[in-house]
């Protein structure tokens, strides 16, 4: 009886070992081909987000607060009435007031000719965010901001409300490019491309930048320059398209 049990156990052990070795041999024999695929979709932006800061300076806090409010209200009126911007697309934050103290050198302080604790002026600011559904209107909005003395344009972002749709499109194009590359490499060698075993994906996007913005609040007049032309100036470049890029790494089984 004991011999019979021992024989059965050994038979099962050898059967398990044989199956495991066969599986390992099959895995070793599995041939693969790894390729990459890239695709870019160019999308025209259909939304612009402008972030700016309304700032006024002076020693009378109430006076600069009033001037700041007037500028912000004038901009809101321009946006809602002339540009038909929805009120919920105009966001304003609370005001901040910061005293700016007089800058004194060590020698002037030592001689008592400068008081570093003296307030030179107060800086009162309020940040704003504007969402434009018409990208072509952004430059006229920027000009209006400068006209109202709101010259701190913090950022201009160009967006697409259908970003996810175009990202999926780029992914599909990248996968197709990877598959075509695998076929072009395998077929000349007489190999057949089978199912994908592993897929790695990476997405990125680049929006057009509007960093060619130069604002000169006080220009230096040259001898041949008309004094009436002094004041804020702006130079800009038009915006382009959003680049939505997808990259994939695919490992195919081949035979």
C-alpha cells in the first residue's frame, strides 16, 4: 500500500515538473516586437482665459480703493455689454492691501536722513479671471484693460472645450501608427504580427502662447517723437493652434 502511494506521488510530481518545464519552454519561445507610435492633432482654440491684476497705488487707501473699483466696473461693463461675455465668466477676488516702505541705504539710516519704517505708498490689488468664448476678441479685451490702467496681464491661456475628443483621436492615430510600423518591420522578414501583449501611453498638449506682450506705461520721448504719441503701447503676435500629442509603446506577439 505504501509503495502504491509513493508511486502515485512520484508520478504526480514528475507530471507537474514536466508541465512547468513545458510552460517555461513555451514562454522562452514566445517572440515579440516592440514599436512606438506618435501622433499630433492640431486644434483651433475656441476659448481664451485671461488672468489679470487690477492694481492701484497711493497713500490714501480709500481713494485708490475707489479708483480700483471704477476700473474693474468699467471693464465688467465693457465685457458684458460690448463683448457679450457671460457674467459668470468674469471672476473677481477679494482686494489685498499691502504697505510699501521707503527703501533706505544703511548710511542714510545711520545719519538719520532716511526712515525705513516710513510708508511710501499702499498697493491695493484685485485679481480677475475672464473667460472668452470668442478667441478673436482677446486682443481687444487686452487693449481695453490697458486703456483702463489694468496693465498687469498675468497670463493668457488658449483652450479647447473638445480637448478630450481630440486627445482620444490622437491616441487612436498613435496606435494605428504603431501597428503600421510593426507590420512594416515584420512582413519583409516573413514574420506575422499577432495580438498586442503590452501597451504604454503618454499624452501631452501645447497651447499657443501669447508672451509677445510688451506694455510701456511711461515711454521716453526722443527728439523726433510726437509727445501726443506717448502712453501705453502694446505689440503682439497672433495665436496659433493647440498641439495635442499622443505617444504609445506597444509590444506585439509575432510568429
